[in-house]
C-alpha cells in the first residue's frame, strides 16, 4: 500500500502557487488510481494555515506542516531538513512535489538522506498494473519514457503545466505540526534582484508564446536593419497581449558578436534543443527560419503559426499549422494597431 505525500513550499502569503495545486490534482488522481493508497499533504513555509485551508477538501487524511520564519526563505539546509522531517512523519512511500526552485534544489538531497530515489522533470503520473509510474522526456525532449521503480521512498518532481490545478472548496483545516531539528544556518537571503515587471518577458502561464528570430535584426528590403523598430514592435505586442517571449539561438547569440540586438533578449529566452521547451496553447514565430533544433523547442506548443518572408522556410515543411508568407514588420505593425 502506497502512502502518497503531496509536498509543497508555500508562497510568501502562505498560499499555494498554481504549480503546487497542479501537483495536488495529480497526486489525488494517482491516489484514486492506486486502491488502498493514502494521500497525505505536507506544507512548508512561514505560515502554512492559508494553504492548508485551501486544500481542506482535497481528501488528504492528514495535513502536516512545518512553519516558522526560518522556513520562509529558500535555503537548502532548512528546506531539506523540513522536507525530510515531513516525509518521515508521513511514512511516505511516494513524495510528489511541484518542480519549483526550492524543491528542485533540496529534494534530491532529501532522497539521499531517506535512502530513496528521485525523478525530476516528470510530466505525468499514472498507475500501471497497480503500480505508480512516471513519464518524462529524455535527450532534449526527443524521446518520452515511462518508468516505475521498486525503491521507496520515491520522490517525483512534477513540471508545471502538466495537470489541471486543484480547485476544490476551501475550508478550515487542522495542521499537524512537525518538529524539525534546525540545522546550522549559514545562509541568509539578503533580498531579490529581479528585472522591473515591464522587462519580465518570460511568462510560463501565458496563452501565447511569441518567438522572435534573427531576421528581426537583419537587413530588410531597403538594405538597412531596423532593430530599434523591431524592439518597439515586439515590446508593444508583448505589452498588449502579455504573451511570453521566446527567441532563437541565433538572435540571443548576436550580442556576443557585436551586431544589432534586441536589448531585452537574453539566453533565458532561448527555446530549442539547447534552450527551453515551454508549454503554451499557441505559438507565433516571427522572422525565424524554424530549424529542427528550434522545432524541438516547440514540441509542447499546441497551435503553431509563423510569419516569414521565405515561402520555402522550414515552417513551410510541415512544422507550422499556418505560415503567413509576409513581412513581419508590416504584419506586427497592423496587429498592434488592431490591438489598440
Ligand atoms: C547543436 C545545435 C543546437 C542548436 N540549438 C538551438 C536551439 O536550442 N534553439 C535555436 O533556436 N537554435 C538552435 N540551433 C541553431 C539553429 O540550427 C538555427 O541556426 C537557428 O535557430 C536559426 O535562427 P533564426 O531562425 O533566428 O535565424 P535565421 O536562420 O537567420 O533565419 C531568419 C529568418 O528570418 C526571416 N526574415 C527576415 N526578415 C523578415 C521579415 N521582415 N519578415 C519575416 N521574416 C523575415 C528570413 O526569411 C529567415 O527565414 C542549434 C544548432 C546546433 C548546431
């Protein structure tokens, strides 16, 4: 009989992020598919009561909590100690956590401490022949594998966007506190340095991924590059639609070559074989050729459209649902005007 622990770090206000609610929904589903299994919730943070209340009706037999100022910050020593204590208190055989930065960093160490195993970047959970199984991608998202393990406890970190978020009614939950022997604390988070909100162009929850390719900075039919106008058109579109911004490798590499660049673009925006493989319902690629490595980055995009001057570009070879053979400057000028 499996004891499934849904484990999550709470947000600063004590609530659960969407990715955590997605993992909870997946944990509930897995528990339902494994007869005789038990679902336990474990919450870690400064204050876990709001999160516990939000999942009061989720069907967990117990809600365990580690709370206090020491657990508000992302810090390996305290996060690992708390997760280890919760997993032991739950007597968990399966631990499911959202693949956020805190879990990604601390839970591999927890698996080691518990003598268990861990799988990261999991994209689906299921029961196969009465046993839990996880699905993940390998070799830069080119191959998908489903695996089971006999080792316990087995920790799986679920990627965001792979399950619908839990949306049950809130209630008044009783949290069973778990005592944690505090480790020596040598690290304090002094603060955050983040780009201003209007420069934050990577939005994992956006409905649309807008990808800009190197064509935006190349010479245009008048023989001149127009990088400044490209910047303004792209930023205007992102501002109006709140789309997420992706880039090709060629475009983000240009800065190192001293060419005209889009200043808000960094390597974090890059999608593809050597970049990210984001998940958005729709994607629009502009001024990019659509090479195979880039197509890998589009694997999880639902509906794909592209704008390219070249009717024979790779997007025309079955990689886009719709290819607009057009000048992206003209199209985006018109689109922005229509968006108002
Ligand atoms: C091992 C390896 C890994 C790689 N990994 C990645 C990766 O992870 N991600 C990635 O992106 N690339 C990757 N690449 C590079 C990839 O092969 C391509 O070289 C790159 O994606 C091309 O970028 P691009 O389409 O922006 O530029 P280009 O190939 O220069 O294409 C520019 C396009 O813009 C179009 N264009 C120009 N002006 C306009 C206009 N006004 N309107 C409309 N269209 C216009 C042109 O017709 C052209 O098709 C990798 C390569 C290798 C070898």
